[in-house]
C-alpha cells in the first residue's frame, strides 16, 4: 500500500478506513535496522528457494538469515496439505498416481519427503551405486539421496527404520518442497 506523510510527519495509509490498520502489523518495528516487513520477505525468500544462508548489507545495515539443512523442516500447513492430498487425490494427478506397490498395504507406508526444492540424485556420483534400492532396509540417519539446491549438495537422511517399497522420483529430476521421494514400510 502506498503511504503518504501528513504535514506533521504522521503516516497515513490510503484505501483504509480511519482507525484501520494495514495487514502488516509490524507497526514500524525494526530489527538490525531493517523493518520487520523486509525481514519477513527475506525469510520467505530463504524458505522458498531452499538456500542455506542469505546475508544482506545495505546502507550500513546488515542481516544474515540462515536455514538449517540438517533435516526436513515441517510446516503445519504443508503437512496438512500433504495429508489432504493423500486422502483424496483428484483430477489428472489421481489418474497418473500409481495404485501402490503390490503386496504392501497402502495405509501402512510412510513417505520420505523432500525438505527443499532442488534436483534429486539417487547416488553420490554419476558412476556410483544408488544410496538405496527397492527392498533395502533403511536406518534412521542413513543417507537415502542427495538434493542439489543452488549448487550445494544436501544429503537427505531417513528419519525412521523401514524397508524401501518404491522409489517415486527419477534420477536428476527437479523436485519440490514436500514432494514424496520414497515409500517406506516401517519395520
């Protein structure tokens, strides 16, 4: 929203009723010389792109925003959306979705999902064997794949013990945050 200054220096907002507040409730608050609105935008940028760290310096101000890539980051809204999609797929995605691996009850399978946007790799090098294959048993902390984001290779680890039932992504395929990579049957 555009703001204009009254002659006495008080800020006013166009298009709002008198006494109404703008959607950004920062109230002009700032941290490290940046307005909270600016910081929120930078945080969203780091979250959306999957970069590990962002440092911005401008006009004598400096801020560093760092994202931990030690494991998946789960957001309640994203988790809810995944459950909703799992419960009742519809449209073209439902027709293209696999019916599920033979011999494994669909309700018992857990998914290993992508914690970031990037490129999926099954092996540490093009000529190396994949980290895991269908039928392998994975342990918590075991590397299952690599996701390349912004020229950084991020090892993705299993969070639970289980047998790999299906690999859902092809090697060198671009992937999205929260996308299912593997279906695993807990053991």
